[in-house]
C-alpha cells in the first residue's frame, strides 16, 4: 500500500512540474510590456534636408522588448511642435527597425500640417524644424494590431527641412455618381451624372428620390468620401421638398427630380451646390409643328411618371423629322443597354462571339479640309487617305490607301467626279472630299451591299 501511495505522489508531482513548464513554452509566451523604445538620431539631422530632391529619409530604431521575438509594425509620426501636440502619422507601414520614409509622403504630410496651422500656399517654400518619433505595436498573424502593446519612441529633431508646397492642386471631379434605393444602394449599379457642355464644374441627372434618400460620390465606392445632406448646399425650385434622413439626401415627397450639381473648389475642399428642380423634358422643332424651334413649348412637354419605374411619355409627333440630304439622322435614348444577364454595358461593351470587321472607312477619324485646300498627284495628306478609303468603299480601283496621291488615285478620283457631275480632273478639293464622304453615308443608309455584319447575323440566325 505504501508503494502505491508513493507512486501516486510521484505522478502528481510530475504533472505539476509539467504544467509549470507548459506555461512558459515557446507557443504560449508571456508578453512583457516594453519600457524603452529608442529612435536613433539620423546623421543628417543637423543638415539642410531638401525633401523635393530626396527620395527617402532613412530612420532606424531599437526593437521593443516584448519578452520574445514578436511581429511588430512601425509608423513614423511628425510634428511642427516639440511636444508633438499636432503630430500626424505618415501613411506608410514598416515591419523592421529600419524605415525608409517616402520623402514625397513626408512633404505632403508636413504641408497639411502647415495649412492646418494657418499657412497658405503663398507661404511656401519654407525652412522649418521637424520633430519625429516612431510608434511600435505588436500585430497578429493577419496584421491586426494587438491592443495595449503600442509604445512611442523618443522625439528626434530635424533642424532644417526645406519644404515646398507638396499637395497636388484640387480640381473639380471628372466624374460624379449617385446611389440610392433605386439601385439597391450598390455603387456598382449607381448612375453617373452627365457633365454640362463647356462647364466642367456642372453635372445633371434625373433622379428618383424617396424618403430613403440618395448620396453622391466622385467614385463608385463606399470610401468615406460620399456626400449626404449635411455635405451639400440645397438649392433649386424644389429645395423645400428635400430633407435629411439618417444623413441621406431624401424627400418626403417621393418623385423624379432634376438634380443639377455645381462643384466649387474652396482651398483644399470641394463644395457642392445642388439644385432640385422640376423634372421636365421637352421636344422642340418641326416634329411638334414648331419650325422656329421655340424653347419650352408646351406642345413638346413630356408627361413625367409618378413612379420610379414609370416612363417619361413623349407628346404627339405632329410632323416628320427629316434627316440630312445624305440620309443621316440623330437618335437619342436615355435607356440603359443591358446584356441578357442584366449587366450594364455602357462604356464597357461586350465581347462578340464572332468578330466581323466592316470596311476600314468606318474606323477612320476623318480630317478637315479647308475651302482653299487642294491636292494633286504626288501630294501626301491624311485627307488623301480619307478619299482613298471612300473610293475603295464605293468600288473604285485605288492602288494604295496610305495618303500618297498616286496616278491611279488620280484616275479613280477623275472617274468618280465624272459620275457625280463634278469637274472631271485629278484634283482633290473640298467639294470632292465632302462629296465622297456623303456618298459613303448615303450608300450605307440606302443599301446593304457593304454591311457584312448584317449579312453574317442573317447567316447565323437562319442557319
């Protein structure tokens, strides 16, 4: 019995010793709170540091002692004040005790600090002392910071930093988008505002606004830059119907609104004035019996829908809308072109199953000929290349289409002019040039001889 008790006691002591050792194993270390973290003074700290002509500023530091080798992230903080009371963190992460700080990021951060302190662009360039420290923090395997493990270093002074104004100019946005309940609050399906011709600061769009509201942004993303009710100036004839709902631009009178946005640059900010107007649309001109093309003719006013999915209904067309003499016409639609799976293909297009190329004349950007301009054999010009493509499309024999006026080009040109009641010679003038272009358009609109894409589609459809 004594032997059994003795064996049991030995086993229990072994378990206690094993448990004590396991508390200190490598995969379960105890974190030590570091008390010292040293940022070394750079050798150039007392020199003039010209950030505009530098690519990086190298800083080195000690590694905080967490009691074991730990994954650590380092950031650089800078300030205009020795007590670091206005410090800003440079948007750059480091994972070793050596930090090559991007000089352009450093300059941009310092510029923002100076602007926040009341300086203007006119105060630059300047030579200033800059105060620097580093922050270290332990991170998990996924890079997340571990709370309570951060430590700040001592402050180092860069005594003479030459700073130019380092921020790019603020400009009005090239694009503006609106998101709301109408697209499921999905920026991927948001609508882009239409820029106003010759006014890059203005944008417009018909938008359905209900009590859930809308937001606008310069990018199709929830990136923190979206603008709601508090971020705009509400204006326009229907401004009293616009209100805030959880920060969104909303209306307790759901309906279609003509939103006209004007962006104005003020310092480093962009201010948005948004007009909310009646969503009226008019036809104008001969199609409504108005040869004078009067503006806001009631006979041409569309019927505005009262629902989000309703249609703007056109007034009655009382007369034909003639096209050009060459059969050309303009068609406009506000419809969204969608693929069978519902993808909006505007500005993206689709990849064809079979690619059928039209004649090269339809892929040209035609040049402009002046009234007094003319070309003869042995000339070289883009206008000659345009004419050669037209002649080839119309069935005339040309030996080249590269813009060199060859003898055969002259013969083809003379033949064309004879058949179109023009002065029969081997000269390409503006009258002949315009005639060739119109002949191509007329042929395309009145025959299908050259429409190989249509013929291919018929072949596929009919087997």
